[in-house]
């Protein structure tokens, strides 16, 4: 989520491979906790305004720091690509998750987003290859899990939230794959540029939907936005963009294994959330499908390597 017109293989940057486990850990744990952070933030702020504040603060801080260090600003083409990617990932991807969490728990939102690797696999097929038999099986299993999740009581009671989560998942998956093939700003500047481009789009959406900032928001919601900006946006989003560029897509998408259990556990321990049997069943089936796709990708990668040797 991307630095050059063509994807860079992991082996092309061996000096950075040691960063991949650290980036995965950040995406696994921090993004798992952001679902609860969003719910706490929503106690004082409306969804799109909250996301706009989060990304504007993080984007300004990061962009200013990079420019003071002498990092070149993006080119006009890179600004354009960052704007498209930022709108897909942060307006539709994150903003719609915030909107959905007004009606569903943080754990259920995380479970719904767990289907993202299924859509990433579909978009990858459209870009470069047909699905293997194992990948087709994984897709069928995963989408069955999505059906199980959406017939659960919580999702049936909140159809707009279910639709928002579906849009968020599709937008994030497509944006991740699309940006991988574009000329994006280099390194951390990519993160800053996408956040700076997404923040006005989120603010405009907040204005269009009639949102207003509270006069006296609770301290907990302010701290939640600060946590989301620093840890969720600057640290974890940077780690995700690094993985998109330097790791294989199947490995990058594997955070979907960990985020839902982390979100469900934190939601239960901190916020007293309850996740029903249908939602847990949907999560298990979705993750089983993701596992099959990941194993199929790994197997095809080994076969291609053996053939090349």
C-alpha cells in the first residue's frame, strides 16, 4: 500500500527483511486494539469527524517531521495516487468502520473485516493470475463464513452497519492492491501523504452528513483519538504500507488472522462486549478460508521458485 510502478519482491531488499516480523507484530496487535479505540472515541465524537481529526493530526505531524529532516515532497503524480489510495483506504476503509461501530461492537466489526484477504485474493487474480484450485476452495469457504456472519443477530439488527463494513472491506482490499502497482511517495512520506489527502475527504463527508464536533468531549474519547493517531495511524499504518511494498500480499493480509481475536478479547475485557455464536462461527469459517488461500499462495510460490531453479 507501493513505492514504484512495479511491485518489489521481498528478496530484492534483503537488508530490510528483518523489519518484516516487527511490522507484522505492529499490525497484528495495534490494529487489533484500534477497534476498541474507535468505539471509545465514538463516545465523544461522530465517526467521520473523529477519523478526520485522527488523520489530520497524524498526517500534519508526520509530514512536518519528514520535511524538517529534508525528505522531498511527493511529485504531483504521487500526490494524485496518494489521494486515490487515501480515499479508498482511510475514507471508505477506516471511515466506514467508524460509522459501523455506532451500531455493532468492536469485536463484530473486526470479525467482518477479517474477510478482507478474500477480496484481496480476488483483486490479485484480476491483476495477474487465475485462482488455483486451493485458492478457489479458500474463497468459497471464506465467503460462506461471511454469509454465516451476516445472518447473525447483531448484523441483521444493523443492516446499514453490515453494508458499511462490506464497503470498507472492498475499498481497503482494492486500495491495497491498486496502490501496489502505482508510483507512490517514498517510505514514510507515503503514509503522511495518504493521511493528509484523506483528512479533507473525511471532513467533507462529516459536513455532508451533518456531523458536529462536541463542545466538551470526554477525556477518554480524546485519549482514544490520540492513541489512534499515534499508534494506529503513524506506527501501524506505516508498518502496513511497508509490508505492502516488501512482503508478499498473502503474508501482509495475514493480520486478519490476529485482529479479530485481539479485538474480541479486548472488547470483552475492557468494554464488556458480547459476541454471539453466529459471529464466532462466522469468524472461524472466514479465517479457515483465509488460511487455505494463504497456504495455496505459499505452495504456488514454492513451486514457482523450484521451477526457476
